[in-house]
């Protein structure tokens, strides 16, 4: 496993996380789960508490919770939030992705001996 963790958050994403978590008094959990035509998908859910082995990212008065399995594949990623007439959603740009599916909603991770 890598001995460092780097996760960047866009200012727009920070503002949206503040908005949804402050209102509900919860934390944002980001995770990787199986599903989609590419094999894996990102998940986002609001949680009240973190689990004992979770990592918390604290930045600008927001808290993001990530489980240990997802953590190893999110290092070096960048979290964005987009909102336009068509959609509003969080997007993660991840350097650990080997390939995305044609619809862009799921992905395959690169296998790296450093993990």
C-alpha cells in the first residue's frame, strides 16, 4: 500500500458538500462498489458517523469519509461538482482508472504492485 494519500477537492465540490452535509448534520462517504458495464462505480452517501477503520478527509470545514478498500484506489484523485441544465453530480477524476465503459458511468482499475 502507498504510504501517502492525496485527494484533491474542487472549490465548487467543497461548497456543495458544505450545503448538503450542514443541512442534514452528516458526513459525505465516498466509496467504490461493484456494478456497471465497466465493473466498478463510485458511490456517494451521507452518513452520521464514521466506522473505526475509515479515513476522514477534513478540508474547509467539510468531512469526507472513505473506507480502507476504496482509499487505496482514490489516492491522487480529484473531486469535482458540476451543475447545469442536464445534470448535477459529483465527478471523480482518478489516475488509477485503466478503462471506462462507453457510457462513462463505470470503470476498471489499473492493477499496480504498489497497492
